């Protein structure tokens, strides 16, 4: 990292404040060690900025410093949020919040700090008795009539990370203007002495099964094919929580649905913030699914599923026509679930013309083809479930939400919760397979049937990681270059449309015509659409030091036997697009 004198001076001044009496001895010793070290890289990384709310709230590496997750950055965020809540809901006699956490190291400690700070500010706190899936925190906010909520989690990030997700009274993660207002309040806190750490036990109420049971009952209420499950209750379903919170409720939900043959991966049922059996607890990565796949081979499983550590995203494995277990991508998960829900609602005669689904702008366009065929409205929104929740809020009371999802392995089948939900998604995925079995199809045939009816698509996500201050600058330069020098062709097909969400301009490359897009806010995202239907999306992550590329190509399948050839053609096309992008 470049150590210019001005940056080092400002970082040193900032770090020296952390040597004060307001910080505990452990923190002071850690900061002093960084200040005394001749290599100032760690000092700069820890203090060059304050953690800010991104697309998923706070997220960072645990440790001492303003750019790290610790009790002081958590405390400052909570004090800022508390100050804002008291301003936004000043007429309420009692402001209420719900607080949850995952299994990560320090998560319980951070959650208790959050509860203490809220209660010290006169706010009633409902604190879960132990770890819970993220979606249940969203449910609890609505169920208990809270004005806000906080979940301590870093989702599927490596074990060094933790995070802080802030929610509003609708159970959704905070969006504009509240996110900006909270940051303003956090920034007004001049020092650690302004954070009220001494909690009021009288205002902290422990919750547990009293919320689990209504939540699980609501998830069970989503079931669309109980008769199919009754006939196929012995489906062999391998499930792993990958050491995370899903173990608490997902096996129970599958049993509630009527499935009787849930096969565990015992080593991964052990909850641990060290995630001891995997390098990364991310169910979209094949190595994280290796133990579950080994178990599936051992028992001849029909379906293999996993949840990430905070049980909001899922991984799904199907058996291909060679008998091998293959991980499907997040686009396919969303596509299968939405196809099942839309088709099943049509079969049951429940479509009235007021139903809708939601996907994010980087998620496969094949979903729109399915929605159009069923005369169901589809909304496109920004990446992140807070934007899907915003669409649900806008349609509340007038139109019926059927489901929504994004390519990053998240799905939400309900509106009683406003964040992605692995508990309901896994339950419904198992049900979708039982429904397919009734039609004489296995999992692979169900997927192929979608491609035959609505057109084949293949999607790949590529993340280019650039950590630290220099990495952030490099990512900015990459986005600037893509804007000033857009590709003319991608994979041999001419670029026809460019969408720049930073300006909300849609440009027709051939005519030069520019029109404005209707989106709630500006966002640093670029999209290219080609003549043959290829779509490329580029966006820096809001929570991690990476820039993401999403490539989607389209083709036609003439028969199920054409599936492997279509995959091969798609891989070749995607490689050509990657070369054109220089990644």
C-alpha cells in the first residue's frame, strides 16, 4: 500500500484516540502494537476510513480500529441508529427493536453490546436467546411490532469477518433515506464517551421458541403441493447447515412440510465460527458442498441442499444424466423456484392478474419469459434484498407477491419476512421436486423442461478481488475505463444497449438515443446488451473488496438430449466474452 505522509498523519491521529481510557485494555494494546510497528500497512488498513453502511450494512474484518468490526464500531453504529430512531419515532411511547446473531466468533458478544446500547437509550429490546437464521430476525421485527432491528452476521464471508445488518420497521434492510440519515448520526458521535454501553436489563427481553413457532407455521403456510409430498415423503434429502444457524430450524421445517427422510452431515451440524470442515462456508462454492455430496453418493440422495452460515442463502445440487452430483447456480435456483410457484398457482387456479414476482437486474432474463407466459408482472430491481423488499412494500395491499430472488443464491417466497430466506426456500425446493416426481420428472428433467419451454440461458459470475485502499482505487479506475471505453462487441455479437445506473441513462448504441431509466436511486452499475441476447453486468460490491462481472448468454435447446451441447456452446461463448472484457 502507498504510504503518503498526509494519510499516515491523519491515520496516526485517529489511532491515538483509541489509546484513551474509553477503550478497554485489549484494544489499547492492539492499537499501540500497530502504531509501534515500522510497517504501517496494518495501521492504515485499520484506520484509513470508518466502516460504512453498504448494500448489506456494516461488514469487515474483526479487530481494533475504525475500519474493523469491534465493540466500538458496533457500539457507534448502534448509538447512531438509536439516536435516529428516537428522532424518527419521537411520538411513540416505547420504541422497540429486535436483535439477532449468527454463529460467528464474537457474534453473541456484539449482539449483547447492541442490546445494551439500545436499552441504555431507553429502547425496548427483544434479544434472541442464541443464534438464529437471518430471515427470522426480519420476521420477528414484523411479528413483535418493532421499529427496527439489528442482526450480527457476515453471511458467507471468511471466518475473520463479521457484520451488522440494520433493518427498518417493515422487516427489510435499511435503504435511502434512512441509511444516509443513520450514517449522519453515527458521524456526529465525537468520541467513544458518547456511546451508552451500560445497558438497562429491564428493557431487554429474551426471545426464542415463542418466535420460532409462529415463524415456522408461517413458512409451512407457503406449501402448495401437500398431496405430492405425501406420496414422495421418503425422498432422500441431504441437508447441511455448513456449521451455521440453519441447523436450528431447517430440518424442522422440512419435517413440518412432510418430508421424513432428511439425511444430515453430522460433522457440519456442529455450529462453529471457525467453520472447521470448509475453507469458505459459501454454498455456491463446490468445496463447501463436498461433504454433503459425499453423503449423497453414499445414500443415493435425490436432492442435496445447504444453507450458508446465517441461513439466508442456499446451495442446491442435482444429479445429472451421468449420475454425477452437480451444483446448480443461483440463477437456476431462482428460476426453478419461481417457475414452480408460478406454474403451481396457475394449476390451482389462484392467478387473478394481480400477482407479481421480482428479480434483480443482474439475474437471468429467462425468468421474465416464464412470467410473461403466465401473464404475471415482473419487476427488476437493484442487487440486494432490500430492493426486493421495497417493491413488496410498494405493492402492499394491492397486488400479491409470489416470490423473488437474485443470482447470488437468495430467494424469498413470502412477504411476512422481508429478507432472503433459506428456511422457506429449502422447504419449497424439496416440495418442487416432489411435484416434479408426480409429473414423472427428476430434478434435472425439471430444469431441462424450463429451458425447452422458455429458452436456454447460462450465467456465470466472476469476482475480481482487490483488497484495501489501493484495491478500492483500482476498482474505481476499472469502472471509469468501462464507461469511457465500452466494448463494441461481446462474444462476437454487437453491443446494442448500454445501461448506466450511475446516471440512469439507457443508450441505444446504434442510434445514439438516450433515455432515462426509472429506478429509485443511482447505483454504480453498468450493463451491456448484445444483438444475440448476451447480457453483461458490472458492479463493485457494496460490502466486499471486489468488482463483480455477471455474464449471461442465450441459446435454444431442441430436446433434452441437447442440454450438454448447449452447456458446451455457452461455455465457449462466455470465454469469448471474458476475453473481450479482459478478465
